[in-house]
C-alpha cells in the first residue's frame, strides 16, 4: 500500500471512519502490512489523560513503517482486539476503518487477511458496561482493557521471534526511527 516513500514511521490516526495524517494530507480506508508490535501510550486529549493504542506495521510492499494510533476506550479498539488474535502474524493483513452510519465521528475496525476474507470478531470479547456514578451512567472499561493487555502481550510474544529471525545478508533490517519532522498531533 506504500502511501509515502520514506523509511521512518508514518503516523496514522483513526478519525471519522478513516486512517488520517492531517499534516501530510493523507486519508485512507485501510493499511496493509505485517504487524511489528502493539503498545499502549499515555497521551492527553482536551486536557484529560487518555491511553492510546499504537499498532506498528511494516508495509508488505516497501520498507515503509506505520504507526496506527487509536484511543483505548473506543468501538474501533473493541473491534480490533476482538479480531487480532485470529490473524496469522507471519502474513500481511489489512487494518480497515469503516464509518458509522449513525455518528460521523464514530469508527469501526475490520481486519482482512489473504485477500477478501474478513476476520470475524470473537463474540466472547468483553464489552464495557454501564455503571452509575453520582446518578450518572458511565462506561466501565475494566474488563475490555484487561483483555486487551493480555492480547497485546500474546501478539508481541509471537512477533518478537519473527523479527529476530528475519534479517539476512540479502535483506537486512531497516532501522525504525521516528521522524523528527512528523510531530504529533495529527
């Protein structure tokens, strides 16, 4: 999918049914490549702390690397983690974004591997539950976040041995450096 021809990371955020990098004017419905790792990152939004999930990918057709970032407590995140365990990490796959037909700011995740096969969600993946706090309903994300952390560890354990075995004399590893010109926010 090589969106830009660079050897450093391309940052893409999930926003309004697309993967976007506003600074570079990029909008796309998906990204295809090999997973490198998944990480949690503390961030801030409108003065409040939030946790972001960062999925690092290597483009399957070039030396390009991307970091796809999304908020931990979102419907997109639930869709991603309900599917990612079914992905074969030794093969490329697509992280796709779909807009909601009810709310233009809401995004949903789909994953595809080996052509047109969409990966089905794990129906048992926990969902947030509504709880009362001071006569107000708020969503409790405790169980989904616990499940996400477990999946992050499992996926990272699977991809680390692949990365260690990958470099050869014919295909050396490209250094992963974050661009100093691509500072966030998007």
